[in-house]
C-alpha cells in the first residue's frame, strides 16, 4: 500500500529543526488539507498546486495551534479561497465529521490537540510522530487515553506532523504507551530514592534528552508528576 492508495499526499515544509525533525508535514486527503504548516511561500504554493490537481480545495483541518502547524493558514486560504476551517479554536470537537475527516480529540501535547481519521489513515499531528517521542504539556492521562482510542481503530497508516508515515500503527502506538510507562517507572524510582528537584528528576528519568530538548522534557516531567499526584502515587 502507498499513500496514494489512501488518497493521501504529503507536502513537507522546509523548516527542519530538533523539534520539527525533517520539517512540518502538510497532508492532503481528497480535497482537504491537514495542517497548513509554516508561512513559507514555496511550501504553500506546493500545497495549493496539489489541491488544484485534485479539482480545488474543500477545507482545511488543524491539529493544534502551534506555529509550525498553523502559521501559514491565512496565506493558504488566500490562495485557496474562503474554504472551511476545522480546528479546536473554531469549535471542532471529538466525534465531529468534516468532509472525509472524523475528529478524534487527543489532548496532551497541547490542550487543543485533535487528530483526524479518513478511512484507514489517521493524521496525528504532534500526538504521534514518525520518529522519536513528543513532549506532553497538558494532561498525560488524557493523552494516554487518546492513544489507546487511536490504537483500537482499524488503521493502515499514521500520517504524523513530523517524520515519515507509520505503516504499523498498532506497534507504534504500543511503543508510545510503553515509552510513557517506562518514563513513569524511572520517575517513581527516582522519587523513591529521595530525589526531588527538577534537575535531579530529569537526570534520572530523562537522561537521554539533549540539552536543546531538556526544557521540553521538563514539561513532560511536570505532566507525569501531575498524573502521579492525581493518582495518589506522588506527594
């Protein structure tokens, strides 16, 4: 199977970084865009050209309100016309349907994070990446619940916000869930040893985080601690 077999095309923005990996992925399914990406003219021109080849645009869906995913929204709409926009900011909620897309709320990376499912393809934004893990700044419990819901769907491919498509969705989602449980085990072990400062806990449970990513690891640490406190497993 290929992306084309699912009616999907990938247009990757030229904005590589430690957080965006090889760049932000803008996806086109049928005549809908998922995540316009950054405000780079060459990127937005390529997205508009892909939609023109499909007979024009019907709508734009946004997974979450981070600049690398949504900054180009206004400029893309100026190219496409006054098409519908589906996002949490515009009132989209879990279970809504827009064109070929069904909305699945997966808060965690951000409180407003949505995923979109079309057929057997899921567009996961920053809830699931093609490579590596994500940082969680909101409710970790809600994030894990969202991953479990996604895992129960009959999916053939995950189309992430960054990195390559994932052709074994269940294995990827199992790995994501196990990764969070492993962090939790490491964090609990550190707390049991009497470690309390943020730096101590990061050194113990996020030792693999590069210096550039350490501030984002700290956000995930806080989300893990909040979950443990809510469950009565950490003071």
